[in-house]
């Protein structure tokens, strides 16, 4: 390529930034973390004309103050020498708030292109945007797009070329005049005297002075190196209302810029306005949100049905084709191995991906139309007690249906650290598969007392969530870095069905590629560990290990039989009853029971109640409930965290805590049974 251009995408959360990034780069992207930081880093590229564009999707933030690692990283990336151009994205339906980012970047000497997204939503609201007038006032190119629709990108590419061929800086004259003529002009003038006359790197003296007014610690430290620690300290102490003054000046500038640019031609829907009052009501907001989420879970299961139907056909149809390999001299043992690993891994992965597809499609729709932000708002205070923001409540509620979907749903959480913390808490919520297994065992052992068992499990769940939040929150969401939820409630708007559907399919495909490999590897390992030439449980390596370490597992209240079922529950919760049947009734082997080939024996209840004591049964139910949710949840966690290290940390933590809870339950239950 003739040129390689480095472009940074900057914008507030929900401004369409990630959608633009995904549309431009497609499959040519990778996700990781910034070096030494738990902040997600997205890089990709696309080719247009003779140029190759290297694109960085900077962390979403509402401004460029040093309130978080995300904001510091973002502004350093903008002011660094790596960015040839910064594309600032602003939601056209909420320009007044979204242009605050532009006001905050004013004074950083980097060429800019302003991209107005959601222009179709603005038009539906009756807002008419004069793009040319806005560009003239700002002195930078301005373009308007519908981020998910690449057909609207023609003008974007033209303005991109214009911004690169004739780079211009934002006209800051009117903004800085407001600072120098306002009520706190003397304080601003004093700040200008402290900062270097030529600025620092791409940061102009005016930008540095404004950040000093805002008591920005990072900027204050930089200026203290030049002006001295004591003068800077005295100024910061005197500038108690500096941030308020800066905010007033920036919003006054935005109001001036938008005068005559954004014209409203119609009033909002009264019906939606009444619903919105209820949706964000202190009392009614939560039950409305829970009701919609429950409905969403039901719709997700319906959307997952076709995937599960296809998955159910794979073992028989593909298995019969592979069975014909005997005609070519392939041994029956090899065919059995392929069917038990490759075929079942494919079937199982597709089946589990049905949940991922359903959750992403349905809850993506809820986010797309603008309701997700309302859920986050009404639950923000509740989630803050766990060191999280309101956006984390949706994945946790989704996990009641499926932990896989809950982990996948954490993509809405902007902070990488809080996303991982949310996943760690999501794992503590028993999923639908757990509710299909545990009540059966609870009823078999305790009759009507099984209801008390379920209440106990819920009490443990709340305690588990609280303790886990304390343990992981210290690293992932330190108290000093926690802030309240700052977000603009987006307007309700029609979903873009085509773009949403394609985005969901792309996400499912990305998860499938990683999940299938993980499921296949684990299936192979579990196949050989549970393989028995005699066909019974006693001939397997897993059995020998279980019997050998039984003196240790007894400490946790688990005999070798229940411990093997506990291990199998890491692969799938549905495996528990089948594995117990394989052990106590001899119906199938451990592997086929774990992957769902063998079903639970009809007489399982009477068999296990005669062999397992009530204290051990109760300990086993606790251990299974709070064990690793399933193999696909593990894969989904890796997909969302982009960190094998954190995925393994969470998995090992849950194995350890499940055994500890099992031990406590067992020894406590022995006092009563």
C-alpha cells in the first residue's frame, strides 16, 4: 500500500463507536489489553483507495479527565505521535451532551474529523442537522452516518480523505474566550501563567490550564515538574470550583456552536414519555425491568430452538456417515473416538451457541431500542454496593436462565475490570440447568424439605456474590476508582434489524471458533480419563483417581461417587444425574453420561438415597451448584475477558469455594442428621 494511516476512534459510550469500528475492520481486528492495564484495547485495519487504515477503538468515556485508567489512556493515545487523525463520534440525536467530548479535546493539537452517528434516529425525532454549518463553525470536516449501514459511508470516506489531505485543528477561539472573560477569568489567567507557554507535546497551554482548573491530578503532576510543586498545590487548593466553571464554559460553547445547527421540528411521543417515566421510576422501574428481562429470557430460548434442533440431529446424521468409514478399513475404536469427541463437541457447541445467539439477539434488541440504559439506571445504586455500575445487573439477571448468556452479556459493561468482576459474580448465580437437576435430588433426599434446600442455596448465593465482590473487587474495581454511573439515557428508536442480526451472527461465529476448540480438547481429555475397556466405571482412570483421593474428598463431605459427579458438573450441570446413574445403576459410562448420551436411570432416586447420607447429599448439592457452571460458560468467559489468566483464576476460585462450601455444609449438616 502507498500509505499506512493511523486513525483513533473517540466517543462516549453508546455513541456508535464500536459499531463503526466493527463495520470498517470486519474480521481484520484483534482485542487485548493495554500494556500493564486492565483496559480493553481494540485494533484493526481496513483498506480504502490506496491507503491502509490502522484503526484503534479507544475506550469509551464521557470526557478526558483523569478519573479512570480509560480516560488517561484515551487522551495519551490522542496526544501521542501515533495518531494521524482522531475521529470524534457524537450521537446526532443528543448532540448537546455528546459534543462535550469535542469540548474536552479542544486544545489538543491533533487533526480531527467529527462523525455524527444515529442521524436516522435524529431524523425520526424531527431533528434536522445542518452539517455544513457545523463544519464551518468548528473548522474541521464533519460527516453524518448510520453506523451499522455501510451504504451511508460514502461521505464519511470523502471527509476522511479531506481530513488527511488537508488536516485542520478545531477552532477553539470562542471556547477559550469564554474562559478568559467569565466569572473565574482571573483563576484561568493564573493557570495560564503556571503552564509552559508552548504547552507539553500536543497539549496546548490552554488545554493544560483548563485541566489544572479541573484539578486534574495527572496534569497537575506534569505542570509541577516545570512550575514547582508548591505553586501548583496552592493553585489546585484555591480552584475548588474550577471544574464547575470549566463545565459551564464548555456547555456555553456547545450551545453557541449548535445555535441554528440543530433544529427540532416535532415533539416526542407522549406514549413513550409516559412509559419512560415508569421505566426510570424509583419503585416501578425495577419490577418493569425484571418483567421485561424474564420475557427476554423466554424469547431467547425460542430463538435458541433452531440451533438446538440442528445440534440434536448432528450425532445421528454425522455419526452414521462416519460409521461408514469401516468400509475403508478404519477401526471401530477410532470411529467411536471421533463420534465421542469431534461429533459430540460439534453438537454440544452448536447447542450451547443457541443460547448465545438467543441472548445476544433478544437483549441486543433491548439495548438497540434504548431500554437497556433504563435498566442500568434503576439498578445502579443496588449494583454500587458490589463495586459495580448499573450496567452489570443485566448479565446477572440473564444468568438465571443461562450463565453462558450472562457472561456474553457483559459486553455492555464499559470498564474491562468491571466486566471481569461482573463475570466472576455471574458465575455465582445458579442457571436454569442447575434448577433442572438440584430440585430432583433435593426432593429425593428431603421430600418437602427440598424447598428449604433451595432457600439455603439462594442464601448461599447472595453470600457468595458479596464475598466474591469483596475478593475480586480489590483488584478489578478498586474503591478509589469507583464512580457513579454517568450516562445519557438514549432516545427510544426503531431497531436496525439487518445490522443487528448480522452483528449477532458474527458474534456467535467468533465464539464458536474458540468454544469448539476448548470443548474438543476437554472432550478428548475426559474421554481418555473415563475410558474403560470393560465398559464399566471401575475400569476408568477417573475411577482409580477418585478412589485414591477419596480420603481427601471425604474432608469436603464427598465420597468418590459424588466427587466424580462433581467433576462432571464442570462440563455440564445436566451431566450430574446421568453420571450418578452410571455409577450406582451401571446405566452407561461416565463419559457418555457427562456429554448427554446416557440418560438418568428411572430408579436413580431410590438408589442414591440408599447409598448416600443426607449430609453428603446436601454437601454435594451445594458443591455442584457453586462449581464451574459449565464448559461453555468457561469458553464464553474467555471470549469476553480476552484473558486466559483471569478465566483460569475465576475457574480455580469457584472450584475451591465450591469444595469449601461443601465441607462447611457437610459438617454442619451432621449436627442435625
